[in-house]
């Protein structure tokens, strides 16, 4: 049963539109379900624990690493860890659904290596650093120091875009959503 299940991996820099596009895909494809990741970062004002992420302590995160509970994990930013729980995948597959990942670039590449032909990986890019910066500022979730860190990381992440099955530039959100929806429908 699990071998027939497919995984969709959406990756890209912070502010590229991954979460918005993920929500769109989930609203359009009934047999697709989001794998909720764990993180040690602080919860943002519009987020809910267990819906957007599982917000856990570093101590709990490292316990889960020690117990091999993650299929992949990364220190995405200094002292901010993110990981994909194995039991989250199994739960989705038991429901008879395909898994949607909204993950950082390194996590996305790890998942692609693990699931190989059962995976579809999409890198969402942004046309310019300036637009990415505007999106991060408009999100109003972080100060300028953290935004600069995210922009610097985005430059490094873009280097890996060619390792994904598709690179989709998110200049116009409606067009981007429709392109990705078509790609995902064709895959599953």
C-alpha cells in the first residue's frame, strides 16, 4: 500500500509562496494531505500548533532525533530546527492519501532521495531578491535582522533549484497555482 502512495514536495525560499500554494493544492485535490512538520522556532501570530506546525522544544526535538522518529530533519536557521515525522506519513498513507510536503530546500532534496520515483519535487522561485524581501516584510512575522538572514539563505538555496523535477517562478500567484496544480494532477 505505501509503495503506491506518492509524495509531492514543495520547496523554495522563505517567502516564495510554498504555504499559499500548498493550501491551494489541498483545496483542489481531495486525496492529498499535508504532512505537518515539527519545528523549534517560535510560533507566529496567525499560526496554530498542530495545523501549521508542531511547535516543540529543542529538548523534545532532540529526543525525537535520538529515537529515529524523523524521516528527515534540518537546522534550517541557527538554533531553529525543522523535521518530518515518520508517523505523520504513515497516518496519511493509512487514510489512503498522497502526502504533500511544504519543506525547506535541503529537507526537500532528502525526501526526493528517499522516495525517488514516487516523488514529485517542485522548487518555487522568485524573480528577484527585492520581491522576496517585500514579501517577507509584508508578512509582518519577523524583524529586519531575521529577514536579512532569510534573504541570505535564499541565495544559497537557489543554487540547488536544478536538483528538483520542476522549477516554477512565482511571479503571478494565480498563474503559479494553476501551473503547479496541473503538474501535480499529471503526476498523481
